[in-house]
């Protein structure tokens, strides 16, 4: 759910996410109970609306990183417009370990290295919780996800659940592990999952992943 090799960035060709967001998985699930389907659908729709509203509140309350003010403003304008039908909300994460190495994944669909992440599930209590879940599912890794996002990307690309490009709002977080390069178990969606030194990042990277690594490591320095 996080790699976007081919995508058109709305407004800004700068960051993550971009590269980041792995391919969306189908986050919706319908009840098989005869009388439960409609009720579950209504509950899911309400929860989805709450997730978008919570995202707007989170971005509004979080100062944009230096140089990213325009991206932040575009994301907030999109959220304030209320035109979210069909759009996907994605949480992505870059992990920094105690020695300063960063975790990157190579996604099977795109063949590029970037952050881990994916579309929010209906049960995710927050964007950072979704990022932590994706990290556990894709890398079998538990880490502390810093609750304030480090970047955001609004872009259009085709994912696994759609034939045509869809608008995606990708919110990126930094996470930290107090260990030296802990062991990893990659999910079947990945063809690579490794720790890298900041000065020795792999190729090819998804767009702006290098910039995201800089933001994540800077955040790690501030909060550790």
C-alpha cells in the first residue's frame, strides 16, 4: 500500500510519500449477516467520515515542516472542500533505529524503495495507529510512532482496488525503535525490506523518499 512508482502529484511534485504509499488494500469489509450488511455499511461510512475529519484536525494542529507549507495548505484545502468521495486516506511510516539506520521497503508492484504504509482500515483509531498496524503487518516490527505527521502528499495514482487513478491523501509519520537494526519479516507484498545508512540509500527510490528520510531522521533527533 505504499509505493507509487507511476503517479501524478496534485500541486506539488515533492515528497512521499510519494513514493511512498504502498499499494492500497481493500480496507472495507461487509457483513455476511442477513440483517447486518446495511447497518455495517452505515457505520463504516460514518467512521470513514470521522477519519477524514480527524485528519483535517491533525494537519491543522501540526505546523508544516519548513519548505512544506504549500503542500500542507493544499492538503487542508482538499479536506476542507469536502470532496472526498472515492479518495483514499493513507498512512505511511519511516522507521529510524537507535543507530541512525532507516528502514525502507521495496514493493513488489513498483520495484522501488520507499516507506511502508497503506490505506486506513475501518478499525484504525488514528492515522498513527494505522501506520503502526501497517508496520507490524508488513515488517513484523513494533515501533513507537511519533503522533505528529512529518509530511503529507496529495496525489493521484492507480492502486490495487481501482482500474483508474484515484486521489490519495498520504500522511507520513516517523517511528523509532530503541535497538540496533532489529530483525524483520517481510510480507508477501514486498521484495525487499532492509535497514540502510542515510548516506547509502538504495536505488531506485520512490519520488522524494530521500527527502522524507531527512525529515524522519531530523524528527528522531528532536524526540529521542
